[in-house]
């Protein structure tokens, strides 16, 4: 696997684990070496490696190799355990020449690196003191003998070293520093000086300020980013560079794959410390940990240039960046631009020609070719549609090299890549030509712009006329006026045709919609007629009943208001009578059959109202099966696991059938929050949607959709999956490329798979590698497509044109209390109604006629079909 993909982090770990189990020490060393060249190693990996090498090191030459390994280990991350192991190992070489000074040097470096670590620094200080105490013991004279002046001087010097260590430690806020103070009091033969006590008390006060942040880190779960950021902000306010650096290093040791954290740390080092070794080391570790993040590479190149690193080293680092495996085409454009900016700053443009200038031109040409060949082949796009790199090249040639001929060639190439239709591209070239070229080429460019621009032709026409007004002859002016007039005439003609075409398409859509409506109405009528023939529909007692009432019998029962079971509520009848100017047909009294009683068993349930003051303890449940029997019982069993349920309010249609959604009210708010975790749980074969109960009239921006709709570099979007593919099967495919945290198969509202999935990996590196390995893979004879999750932006729905809206929109008040639903009143068009008496005004201010005051039409209207009726109703 590693021969195919050397950047497979987990595969490196597996190989090392297997070789260690088998005892293959030579191969194990080689495998660790290879991994360390590609990735920074964690504390655990380094400690295992160091312990294995220490066991095998017996000769002095082998000990030197272990020292070299320790030096590499302490550069990857700031780890107190590794420094402590390094110092203790160095004590073993104390017998060699300069051994004591070497141990002291390592201890001092360790204290500089991690001596301020609040929770782990004490162990290092104590180890250093124990080492010095051991030396003190060896320097003591034999019992009963008198020490020589040299021995006495050595004893005093050694005692002073231990005093100094105690005093340095007591001035630093560390856990258990009270015990260290007590130990110093017991060890010292003299009282502790006041200055030391003052520093100790000051450190204690500082420790009290740090304790809340340390406790927050102890109690938090990985990755602890928020807790570390709060700690960093605290240290930044205090302003101690060593402490700021240490807390950043602690945070990065646990969050080494978070690019933003590296970026903030590097920015601090670049702007505040500005120490070359620290800065470059941090940048190098950043790109080794997060090689897919182009911003870190760009900052590294800038830092190397800032600290005057050799040009060959910078060029080598840029080549590494190109091979880092960025996940977007635009990333390659950015890294090329950064490198080209660096090369441009190296050139002395006062000389006509130089090695640096030729290198810059060669790099520009290579960048253009690289984007065309390498990037387009991988991403199916260059990442630079507006040719910004070529534009910058043209600006360099025109402004700095006085080579307008080369700049014109470049711009000609830019325009042939699909940019000639954009006004801003032409004006960019015009401005360059205006500043560094001549009027003739300016005029030529604007004439081409007038001819080619399709987005803002009026603008380039205006610029051409302005040029001729200032510098042109009469002939130039006439030619420009004629050209712009002809062009704008063609543009207006094209726009008019486009508008007509759009209107025709809109009309076709409206006609299709009307035909669909008519087809649905006819289909519904045929179903009702069929039911009537088989006896499911109540026959009208009066065979001479008018056609409007007959149709009402056929269509309205499905929209009855919940109430009396057979008719609508009295107050609804009043409102709808006023709206339509006539009352509904009277229902003949007749006995109700047992079958009808069963069909209307739910119609006694009153209308469900929701108390918005209880939104915080209520969840809204939707997408349930319409055929669910006893939804209250079923859902209560389901939601009782979250807490005490006060009430479940299912919503039923006017017909008495369950509408697939309900309100679930809990006794406590925490139960409602816990219930949100049941979102997408499959209930009777459908995913149940559970969302907060929010009034969208007051919160129009509230979104229930809980998944991100922006770029997520650690998550994959997979399409083309077979519908039969299960979550477990997909996980088996994906886990070979990294640690899979979550898999979500996309389904429709009915719970049926759509062949799409989102796979979340532990980090961006694993996701990047999975894209390379899985894109185009065959799963159950289906070729899948794999990409980094970056959903396209959803366009807001376009508002209909005013003319069309006024033509088809029906005023809201014409629909009555229940909105656009059909009423149980006769729906005869007003054009067919004949009123013999003057219109009376109802109590609510709306026009209504009572049955007593309405007269019959002079002629009996011809019976019409449902289709005829629908056509008449939809006329303007």
C-alpha cells in the first residue's frame, strides 16, 4: 500500500506495529525513518522508537545516534516527557569527557522549552535538582577528613547551583509548588531571603489565575480547542512570550491537524518574536502536519524570504508545496502567485536583462502550462478562469520591462480563453494600454470590446466615445458613433427576442400547469364517479339538483372542517357565505350508517392549536407515515426515553386522517433538547424528522436543516452508489483510507436511498487521500464519484413578474377562513349568478345574499363537465 501511496498515515502506523510485534528491528527502524521524513511523529511514537533504540545502543557511536534521534524528536512537538527522557538518558554518559556539562546543557534547554509547563514542569525541575544533589554527594570529603581549599570551593559552588535551581523554580507558577517551597525550607541551612519569598507569593497568585484554565483542560474532551483558545487569549493579555509560545505548543500537540491553529501561532511568531530558528521551525512543522492547506505553505515561503533563506532552499520548498496534494484547483493558483511574487521581488528591473528576470519569465510560462496540464486534468478546471497569473505577467512586462508587445500577446491569449465577452476584462487591458501603450492600440481594443462584450456593452461603448471625444478626429468620432449605434441596436434586438422567448416559455409552462390541473380534476371526477357507481357515495335525493351542488358532493368531503362529521362548523359557514355571496346547499337529514361512523371516528377531535409560550419544551415531529395507527401511543413510547411527556398532539386532516406530523410537549426543556437527537430515526420505514418548535413568522431565517452547506475539507460527498448499498458496506470501503467518524446515506422523505452519501473522516489529510483512492471506484458494478463536500449555493426562488402575478394571483380574502381549500358552498362562477334584489350588506361588512332573497336564473344553466367548470373559473 505504501508503495502506491506513501502519504497513507494509518498504513505507516500499521506497518510499524506489525514489525514491532515480529521483532524485525532493522525493518522497523527503516519504517520509522520513512514515516518521520513525511510526517511529524506523535509523543507516543517517538517514545517507543527511542526506548527501542536505547535498548540496542551499547557503544559510544550508537549512543551518538540516539542523541541525534532525541534532537529530531524534540523538534516535532514540545513534549515534557521526551525532554525528561532525553535528560535522564544523557546522565548515562556522565563518565565521558564533558559529560556533566552536556547533561546540564540538556537540562537547561529542557527548562527553556517546557520548564513553564504548569502541570508537567515540576518533574523536570526535580530531576535537575536530583542530578545536582548526586554530584554534591560525590564531592563530599571522606568522613573525618578536612577538605582542601579546592574541595571547599567546589562544595560551595555546587550548593549555590542547587540554591539557584530552587529559587528559579519557586518564581514560576507550577502545580504543587507549595511542596517545593517546604522542601527548600527543610534543605536550606539559612532562612529564605525576602526577595525569594516575594517572588514565590507572586508565582502563587499567578498559579491561581491559571488554575481555572488548567481545570477546564482536564475536564474537557478532545480536541479541547475552545479551552485552549481561552487559555491562549489569557496568556496573550499577560504578554509573556515564553508562556504564550508554550501554551500554543501544548494546544498544537493535541490539535496538530488544525490549520487555523498553526496559522495563528505562526502569525504570532512572525509579528512578535521574529526569532529565525523558532519561526522557521514552526512553519516547517505546520506544513508537515497540514500539507493540504495552501495558506500555511504561502506563509512559510514568505517567512523564508523575510529571514533571507537561500534561494535554492525556497525553490525546493515551493516544489514540495506543488506535490502536497491540495484539494482545490484554486489552491494551486494561490501557491503559484505567491512564488511568482517572490521571484518578482528578486529582480532588478533597472537592468535590461538578468538571470533573475529570465527565471521569473520561465516561472510565469511554467505556471500557465502547469495549470493547463496538471491542474485541469485533475480537477477539470484550471482554477484561474480570469487568467490572473497571465494578467500579472502582462503587467510586469508592460510596467517593469517596458515590453508592451509581450503584454499584448498575453492579453490576446487571455481573450481567447473565453474572457472576450466580459467588459471588465477589456477595460483592464484598455487601462494597461492607456498607461503604457499608445492611442492606436487603445482604439483597436475598444472597437473589439464593443463588438465582443455581451454583459455590459453600453459601458464599453461609452468608454470608446469618451476616448474619441478627447483624442479622436472627426472621422474617428463618426466611426465610433456608427459602431456603437449598430452594436446597441443589435443588443436591444437580441434582448427583445430573449424576452419574447422567455415570455413564450412562461406561457407554455402556464398552459402545461393548467393542463395538469385539468387532468387531475378529470381523474378525480372519474374516481368519484366510479365510487358513486359502486355505492360508496351517497346518492342525491333530488335528481334535479343543480350541477354546482352535484360537483360539490363529489369533491368537498376531503376538505371538510373538523367538527360535526357531516358538515362544516356554523361559524365557518357564516364566513364563507359572506365571501361567495350565497349559502351552501342544505344537507338532508338522514340516518348515519355504522360504516360512516367508523370513517369519521377521528372527526370529533378539536382543531390542534399550539401554545408558542411552550416552544422551549416542545418539539415538532414530521415525515411520519400517514397510515400510522394510534400515533399518540406509538410516539409516547418512543419519546418517553428522553423524559416525561406531557402531551402529544397529532394533527389530522379535515377528513379525519393523520397528516404525518405532531407536537410533542415535555415537562422539562432538557428533555426537548434530548429529543432532537432522535431526528432521522426510522419509524415504520420512514425517517422521522424532529426539529425545534420555532415560530417562523418571528424567526424567518431559522433553518431546521442541521447539516453544513459550506465547504468541509474533512468530509466526502459520494454519488453513484447502488441503492442496495448499506452503511456498513460503505464503511468497509472507506475505512481503508482513514478513520471514519460518521457516514450518512441520503434518502428521500420516504426513507428510500438516493445513491448519495456523506462520509466524515477524522481529518482533512485522510479525506484528501480517500478522494484520490476512491474516485472512480466500482461498488457493486456501479462506478462512484467522490469529491470533497462543498454543496453549491442554493439560489433564492425568483419572484414572479408583476404582470404575471397580477394576472393569476387571487386575493387572499376570496378564500375564507381556511385559506385556499375548497369550501362546501356552491362554487358556481359569479358570472352565472342572477340576482333580482339589491345586494345587502352583511354584518361583517362583506356582501352576502340569503337563500330567501336570491332568485333563480331566468334560464336553467346547461350542465357542464368538471373540465368546463375549471376553465371558466380560471379565466381572468
